[in-house]
C-alpha cells in the first residue's frame, strides 16, 4: 500500500522507503509543502503541522517526520530550525552546505571534546484524524570539516558515537541501522506492519 509522506525532501523519502523495504508499504511525496509554516515548539508539533496539511488535501493516511540536530555547545541549536538554520526567514533558501557552513562557523572556537550533539527524529502518523507519534535519537559529535558524499543535511559533519566516520561516509548500510530516523521509524514500522500487513494476512 502507498502512504503519503509529508516532505519535499527526496533524500528523506528514499531513506525512509529503504527502511520499509519488504513490508509492502511504500511512501510517496507529491504534495508541495512550501507554503507550510513550521512554527511548532518541538519536533512533534512540526511533524503534526505537516501531516495535517497533507491529510486535509488527501483525506487518507499520512506520515510526516520532523528532525533536527542539537549541539550541546550551542544550547541545543539549530534544533527545530535545522533545515533553515542558515536562513531562518525562508527555509527554502537554505541549502545543506549553507547550514553546515553556519554550524561550523558557530563552533570554530569550540574544542573537539565539547562538540557533542544528537540527532532527534519525530514521526507522526494520521489515521482518520487520530495521531500517533514515534521518537528516536542518536548521539555523536560534530567534526571541523565535512567528510563523505552520501546522506543529506548535517550528515557530512556528524560522527555517531562508536564510529570514526560521518553518516555521509558510512552510507545507508550503517545509517539505516543506528540513526535517529532508523530508531523512530522502527517503532513506526512495527505499528504500521501490525495495522496494515499482519491484520490482512
């Protein structure tokens, strides 16, 4: 079955579909979210805002996800503003490279051992107006220059705990097992498989 994924981020659609491989569930985009104002106070609220927008247009099942990078030395920034960190007024004008450049500039005087951070992910599923949420986190550190060309967002500068490579170097094989999105989507996967797959067998 197909479920709308409330995002304009093709990398996110690809990543989440790879996490749901062999379930019979496929996520599709196609709804323009450029007019959506993500003014929630946390990831759950922003995920809900996007899900409700698509649900009102489609009238069918919708999954949305909001995520961000929280850096301890920056008091949790960029946080919910991660996607538009380099341009807080117009999210569509901030590229991944812009955001990374601003982040590294903000951390230029911070010692390596003080660059701890975590990625946070929140999924929202809407079923006939009812809402369910699924959370995930992964901890790591921010390095001083980008490495790797896989992944998206802040992946080239984020090294997860227990590894010496960035998410952009590790690629989907590892990232899809340990990332914040992998943790949250595993919970979502169990929920959706139970709801749509096991009950129909």
